[in-house]
C-alpha cells in the first residue's frame, strides 16, 4: 500500500477555533479535542502534521484512542467511521484504501493490546462524576456521537432528550432501548425542562447559539451540569454555574485511573508504529477481520 502521498494535519477543535475548510477529496474528522484532516497534499496552518508512514501511524493512534485525553477511549473510532460514511464518495481510491486498512489495523491492535484493559470511556467517567440515581431527572441536550457514547451510562435515571432535529433524538432513543434500557422521553422545548432537571448534560460544541439561554435558565436552578463540548478554558461563559463539570474534570479523573493501563497502552503504541511500517512495505497482513466496516460506505 502506498503511504507516501498520505498527509494528515491537526487543528484545534471547533470549540476553540473556527472550522477548517476541507478540500475536495480529503477526509475531515472533528472531535471535542481536535480537527483531523487527511489528504494527499499538505495544507498550511496545521498545529501538527505528518506524512507517509508517520501519518499512517498517527491515524492508527488516533483511531485507537491513543491520542485522546481519555487514553484508549473508543468514541473516536465511531467518529472516524461516521466521517468516512459521510465523505466516502468524495475520497479518491488511494485514500479509501488507506482508511480501509486503518480501520482493520485499529480493530486488530485494540483486540490484541487493549481488550479487557480497564480503559475508561467518556460515559463511565461521566457516570462517576455525576453519580445519577434512579430518581434523578436527566436532560440531555444534543444527540450526536458523544451522546450515543455517554447516555447509556446514565440510562438508569429518567432521561429526556433534545436535539435540534427531533428525528435524531428519536433515533438515539431507539438505540438506547435496543441496548436494554428504559425508553427516554423526547422534548422539543429544552428551556421548559431545565427547571425540573436534576442533571443537565450538554452534548453540543462550545459556542452553541443557544448557550446564553441555557446558561441563564440553569443559573436559576441547582442542577448538576456536565458540559462535554469543551474544557473549562473553552467554556468560560459557563463558569458562572456553581455545579459545572467539564471535559477538564473528565480528563483529570481519567489521569487518576490511568496508571494501571500504562503497559498495555505502551504496547498498543508500539503496535501502531510496527503496523504502519508493515503497511508501507506493501502486501497483505492476513488479518482476522473482514471488510464489514467499509461495506456500508460503497453502497
């Protein structure tokens, strides 16, 4: 597989920077921590960049959650797959081949080195910080990838969902039910629900157009507020809320739990480098995984 044309650049997340413009034929993945752009021609202004085998190694580390503040988390793998599904038809064949291999390799590395390791997720860390009970009323604002990862961990409470597009809230509700949890309620008026909520989880990026309204409404309540759209620094406007929890708290808690998995993570990082070198030499690796993750993109 030819890795020489592959270039990956990293920019700050949209919570602290403007969205970057992705050229035609490139792949843009946006997370709460960064914007990652993969293309065949370098762009200026990246905070960090890599080319060829180094770019493929970075892609694997990113896909395995090894570049995340919550080391080893699985949400970024889902975000990568979602971005591929949306942008697949615009990618040149060379990049399609790279990402097909990267998904296979990331799954293989996780299975070999991270499976069974106590790797904290955003959902488990959120539950630890919020300590929801069965009588708590949880209002979730947003129904994207982060919501899919976090809300099942809070589903023992009474959950109400809101999203700008009600159909997405309904889809998320059905996914939660399919996992064996109670059916969440859906609201089209979040401001009406804030006064009766015990916990409010913000699952939208910092700087959302409704932030000011939500902050004003929450300032009149005693609700615990978890904002997963940015760190405390990026959420300065929200600091007026006394019971605010942000990604800064999530990251701090993850570090406390991290020492027991250091060895497995180090092995996974080495595996990313070794796999990138092997891919650069060409040929197949005879992996145990199929192409099921990419089949949906070519339909």
